[in-house]
C-alpha cells in the first residue's frame, strides 16, 4: 500500500464527514468527540439500550470500547452492533484493558461472537489476551513494551478473530490474516495522554466509513494519526502532556493529505 | 434590549456566583463545569435519583441535557425539575440530538409535560423536531446549515412550548412567543469543539439565576458567550480546535461587562 | 518532616509507576487519568461491580470519590474497598460535596464503616460535615473560605475517623490524629479549575502506594502538588483557567524532586 491511498482517503473522510457512533468509556468521551470533530468527522455518543439500535442506523461507523464497561453497556453494544451489521456499516472493537478482568474478557468475547466486527484495535497485550496467548504484559489498561514478534501476533489474531486487527505500539501493525502492514509514524507523547488509543480506534472508524477495504482504511488512519502526532509533538516542544493533548487536536485538524503523502512511512512485513 | 442589560447582568452573575445544577451528558461534564467556573458561576453535577431533588433545592438554576440519556436519568431529571419548580428557580432544557432517536424525543416531551421549563435551547433542527416541523436537517447531534426562517421557528416554538426558546446557529435568536431578539456574535470555531452548545445552555442558566426575565437573561448570555467566543478566536489565531477550546475557557473568565457593552450586537426581528 | 522526604518519594513514585484504581465522578475522569500519567503513575478507571474487586487486586492504591455517585457505584466502592483491604493497599476517600445531600453523607459513612480507609481528603466544609460539626460552609461542591481553626478540625477528624485526614484550602493541613503538618504551597488558580481536588486525592494515592507512612506520603503529595501548581501559575501568567488546566498537567510532569526540595514549604502546627 502506498501513502497516496491514505492521503486520498483522508480527503474523502473530510468531504463525506462520516457520523461515527461511539459507545465508549467515561474517561475519553470528550477527547474522542473533539478528535473526530478536529479530523473532520461527526461524533455521536449514545449508550442507552432504548436508543442505540436506532442511533446506529443513522451512523456511518460504530465504535465499541470496553474501557469502563457495565453490564448494561454490554447489552447496548450488542444491540448497536447487530443494528450496524444490518445496515452494513463497519463496527470497531477496542478491547481496553481486556486482560485486567474476567468481566472485560467475557464481554469482549461475547461481542466478537454476537456482532460481526470489522476491525479490532488494541495494544499487544490486549490482543494477546483476546487470543489467550501468553508472554505479553500489561499494566492496568496500558501495555508494557512489547518484545515479542508483533507481526506474527497480529496476523494470527486476524486469522483467529476473522477481523482486521490493528496492534499499536512503537511500530503499528495491521493485518487481515494474509497481509501485514507496518506503520512507522507516531510519537512517544501519545503514551503520556489518556485516550489516544481510544481516539485512534474512532479515527479508524471514520476512515473505514469512507469506504476502502478495512485493511487499507486502517493503515491509512494509522498513517494519518501517526503523522498528526509527529506534528503535534513538534509544536509541543517539551512543554508537557497538557500541551500535547491540545496540539494533537490541532494537528488532527491541520494535517493534510499532502502531509500524509510525504511523511507517512509504511512497510509490508513478510512473516 | 440594549447591550447594557447584558453587561450589567454579567457583573451580577459574577457578584452572586449562582450555583448551577447540571444533569448533563457524559461528554461535556468537565467542559461545562470548567466553563461555569470560568464565567464566575458555581457548577454542581448530580444525577442519582436518590439526591437530585435535594441538590436542586440548593441550586439557583437547573440544567437538563439529554445528550447521553438513560432511563434512570430521565427519572432523575423529572425529580430534579419538579424540585426546582417548587423552589421557583429557572429550569433549562437542552434537547441534544432530539431528532436522532424516538427515546430522546419521548424523553424531551415528557420533561416538557412534567416539568415547568423556563428556557429551551437547541439548534434549529432540534427545535423543529420538538415541534415536529419538517424541513430542518441534522447530522447526529449537530445541525446542518439552517436555511429556513429561524425567526419564525423560534417564535412558533416559544408559543407552542410555552417557554422561552433559544435557537443557536450563525445568528442566534431568542423568543418568548411575542418578541424575537437576534444576536449577531459568536464564531465558527464554536462548531469545531464538542459541548459548546451544552455549555451555553448552562451559561444561560447562570444568567437566568441572576434574575432578569428569561428572554433578556437568555439574550444577555448569548451576547456574553458570543463576544467571549470572538475573543477566544482572536487568541486562537489559526492554531486549531484544541487551542480554541482552551481559549474559550480563558475568554469566559476574561470577557468583561464593558466588552459585552461595546462588542455585543443585538437586533430585534419583526416576524 | 523535611521536604527531602517529599523529594525522595516523588522520585520513588516515578520509578515504581504505581497503578491507581479510581472509582470517581464523571466530571473528572479524563483530568484525573491525565494528571496521574503526567506525574508518572498509571491510572485505571473501573466502576462495574462485576470487575472492581478483581481490578483492585491489580492496583497499588484505590481512590473512592463520591462526586457523581449512584446506588450502584456505592456497591462497587465497597466491593473494591474490601478487596483493596485484603491486598493491603492504601484506600483513599474523597467525600466530594458530602454536605450537599443526605445520599452522599450516608454513602460516605457507609464507606468509612465497611472499608478500612487510609486517607480522607476534602475541603474544610466536607470534613466538618463528615464529623457533623457546625460552622463550616460550602457551596455545592466547593468550600467557602474557611475561617475556623483548620488545624484543630483536621486533628479531631483524624481521631474520630481513625484515618489520616487532609484538609485542603489556602493552607493545606494533614493529620494522623497526633501530629498536624501544614503545607504552604499551591495557588488560587486551583480553585478555578474543576477536579483539581479530586486529582490531588489520586496523587496522594500514588504517593501512599510508594510506601511511606500515610501522614508523610500525604504531606509529600501536597508539597509536590502545591509546587507544581505554583509553577503552572507562573507559565499561565494571566491567560485564564483554560491555560492553567493545561499548564498544571505540564507541571505535574516537569516538577522535579529538586523543585519540591527547594520550593516546598512545610510546617508543624502545635494545636
């Protein structure tokens, strides 16, 4: 895949302004909504089981994030997910902290069984936990440094889960079970601000809504997000994570197709 | 109405520091609380049906926002609203995304029936949906550009709902069913940050608490908020929505009565 | 206590990166998570009764904040608290607005009875309400200026509640029922941003996790937080509360052990 696909897709997202329905955790609602607006998409948040199916019918993508899950929210996610499946829009799953508790693992598996998921995005530990593979550590909802073979993990995960899988970390990888693409953008500051992973999942949702096949749409979103993070880091200088949070929103709004074209770094891993 | 009323009321809000009780959506809690604090009012958030009636008794205004509604929250809103009515404080309704789902429309109508609402604030599409008038489009929780006669809509809405109604957009209008005032301040950046409408409803609540008749208090709040947004946009230059979000909080704190007096633009529409 | 203890403990927190499990209010989730990350700790938020006990087993400290309490959350807090007690990690209680409603007061008392609390942090009015002592006023969730003898109050509270108690205000005081320490850092801007008290409680949690006795760990956290606030205020100049919110996150990340050593002001009150 070439960065020109990402560049083109970014412009398509901005032209089409897809509505992304998020059922997400309490920590990141504001940041996610502002990030989607900054990018040029439209966010909507709705969690009540009385309305999620109807809301998903209006949406162009649905994002399910298990960050501060309750029993009621799991029900809502299934209702929304099945409604989204009926409409044929992409459904994304962000298994936040899935390795931390049995409740999260059961919920994530239930979602994968009862909803047709298009893309799963997590850190290496989360994806490994979903597969019940050992050797990947996490701390609460954050991954420790990955030292295993992430390319093999992402490919295996995509095969097993029968979705596109994105693993983010120092290098981001994405696979549909056949191909593995690696994205070499992004910045360490992203680990210093809460919700940057959650927001990324919603950004991938917006790119998937714009219509490429999910493997390429995901890679395009990763390229865009990584380039935006690099630009944000430049403006942040060394001021701190408060400034970076603000500059990331600025950069999501300012990063152009041409930036993605020229600064994006994508590789294809043979595993 | 002259801008001197708004200028005077702003100073009264700051002197009296009204307590605004918000039952609002998950996306905007932090931004709303910070915006009210910046203005010089006191925010309190409380949603549990076990405490909302008691909390409303302590408050000087109550704001009901249906953004991420649940069945439980509707109950709480009615309890809080009736408690506020007993105390005689203003109650504001923000019908976020009321056109998106049946659940939201039913909840909004229930609130309008069972609680004596002082002011309803929404975009044109939301207000039109409340009245079940056609021809106003929305996208999720955001309005598309209004191309109908907003002045006629706001007046009709105020008559039908028997409240003061505020419709925000490129021009803001407010009516009590007789008069229609239009406010020509504000900035396009407001549409790039989530929760600026929700926060505005709470700001109107603070102004209503300071005691003018709701038509004028609402217009005063719109003038203040619009002028603050213009000042924030100036400081933002073109840096992006992250910077604007921060600068809006700054401007809510710095905008003076004199700024409102000299920069506020208010008209009276004959419809 | 000398500021060198605080300086040393800050470096220990950063080296150990404790996981702080927060069951907190909707308003401050994002700010709390970002503040803990900025400091160098790891935040996790989880509220569902299905998972809180398990999550607390992974954590190094647990923070219970009653800001937007529901009946369900009280249950979760007790489950999490008892799990934390079993593991032997510090448990902190932030009785936000406990004087505002009967529901909050009952919940706070229930938590104090059924969970072994290590540290309680509040403003003077909140702590007085917990003790049902008169003469301390609040406004919603914010304290009015304290004009009583805070040192006597904090000592009495620590004796009665049998926890370490922190009262924050113009001067912060902390007591274990025997000693009373006073911290003379901080900045008025802290009262202009929502959640700065809530975040502080979580920061105290991180310091308690690093292992000093709770009296000293609390004083150390207060010194660090107060010095960080002063540095943030310097960078904020007079721009406003939006800028201060951002600069506080920056300062939590940049404030060094040496800053705390040289700028911290701690006294010992004989009462």
